[in-house]
């Protein structure tokens, strides 16, 4: 047992062990021994606290409340998983929000939809005094690049100080026949439902999960993108404090 103890950090434990084993000489007074133990404990606690950064201590003691402009379970869970890496304790709420864009937005409208969702729940927050810290909008859409069409999702995060950040998921190319249906007004979710012979796949694996044979599902795709959208709030001095 003693061989496994690290001397510096576990000095109080070692001394208590020796004391109760009767290994300390009787010439050491009880008062001096107690004083020394308390002194070493204080040093150990100081070393332990210094091993955490200031931001780590704050996030483990202050409640962070996040509102998401959606009641979709995958969007809510991916937001929870992303924020919980940096903010604890954490409270997440999904609220219905209007994107202000078509159900299957294209190009710039996808960014606008994500931003509108976050701003919508912030207005609800301000009207109802919900005291949330962050507001998240998630909008899936289609992007045209190099004469090809890609599926992607935009993440937008807004905080109480009106600071904002965008990010996107990874993009993947869509086959031409699906693009034709999208341009005609059919939502991608319904196309994937038909291909997968399942209902409501957007609450499950979604298009990314179906097309990758389950290798990258919607939850994984969103969680990484939300984490990227949090970067400016984690590195405030690089993004918000420099002129």
C-alpha cells in the first residue's frame, strides 16, 4: 500500500497511517503532530485547487441554462452533450421556434434559419424572464458548390451579451435525383423515411446515418458542430476581446 502512495500529495495520508500503526516515535507530541497534519492538508488542498483553471471552477459551480429553438429530441440531446463538456451544472430546454425560412432551405437561407431560431427563443427568454445564458438555433439545409449539391446543418449560438457564433456540420453530396425532389419542394426527411422504410427518421439516424450505413448518425454530426460553435465562447480573448 505505502509503495503506491505519492509522497508529496499524500503526506497527510501517510502520516495518519504511520500514526495509527504506532510507527511514529512517542517523543512527537500530539499537538505538534495535529498541527503538522493540518498544515500538510492545507498545502494539499491548495495544490489540488490550483490544478483546475479558473474557468473550470466557475463552470462547475454556476448553473448554465440553454434554450434551443426546437423540440427535436436529437437536437436537444446533441446540445446537451456538447455543452456538458464545458458547463456544469447544466439545464437544457427545447422550445418551438420559427425559422422564417422554407422547411428545406437552400444556401444562405440555412444560416438565416438557424439564427432566427436562436433569436426567437431569446425573445421568449426576455419576455418570460427565463434567465438563460445561451440560445441555440439548428437548421438543416442544402448548399450548392462546384455545380454539386450538399446536405449540411448550420449551428448558431447567441448569448445574453449578444455575442454570436456560427458553425456547420460536415457536408456530404446528395445524388441528383434527390436534389430534383428537393428543388420541387419535398423535404429530405420524407425521402429518407421512404428509402429506409421507417417513419420519423429525422428523430433517429436521419440522412447522414442512413447514407453512411450508421457510421455517422445525426446525433454525432450535430454534437461535433455544436462543440465547434462554442469555440468563441471558450476562447473569449481570441474572438470577442481583440479589436
